[in-house]
C-alpha cells in the first residue's frame, strides 16, 4: 500500500514538472519484451531517409510501417513521419530514369508502401532542395508526399517537438 502511494505521488510529480503522462506499473504489459518502452505511453518518430538503393528503401519503408503498426498494437499512440532527403527523392518520383530493370520491382514496392503509409496516417515529406540538386521534377513526386523547401528544417523541427530521429542511410 505504501509503495502504491509513493508511486502515485512520483507519477503526479513527473506529470506536473514535465507535462508528460507517465505509465503506471500495470501499463508495462502493453509493450511486452521491450524494456525500452516501459513507462512509455506514446511515441513520436521521424525517419530521415537518404538511401538511393531501391531494394533497401523498399525494405525500410515496409519496416517503418511494421514498426508503426507494432507500436499502435502495444497502445503506444505512435505519431510517425518520414522525410526524404538527398538522393532518396529519386525513389519517390514517377520518373524511373536512371534505374535498372532489376530496380523496377522495388520501385513498384516503394509506390505501394508510400500509399499504405499514407492510408495509415503516416506523414511523408520531400526536400525540394534535394529534388533540385538531383534533377527531380517536383511534379513527378508521388502525390501522398508533402513537398517542403528544406528537409533539414523539417527534421530539426520534428526533433525540437520531441520526435525521435531514426536515420535510414
């Protein structure tokens, strides 16, 4: 009984100082097998994608979706955003110029993943500086992706808002 009162008092102090709700001991079951998620009730993540490898990017986008779904299933209330920076902007263009016939399958998978991510409420942004540097016409970018002038500014902004950064290089 005394421990429960102390725990409740500590939770109240954490909330009052940080404004962030902290899970109680009974909430730990919502993330079985993940000690890192003990006490976590929500997550905000920004994935910084810079790879130009279609096969790797396709795999990573599928993993991002799976991660978001797993966090949601564990009642972690995930908020997920993907920012395409650097040469990765080529992967989300309708133009397939410069890619090999072997790459086409993975580019198709990327299109499918972008659509699925969007339907699940996962935000996506594309750096227009990178588009210009890589000669990608912004009109060819998949419509589910929001175009921003500078992807670095977006990543900085998300981190300032408490998002965890996951680099995908």
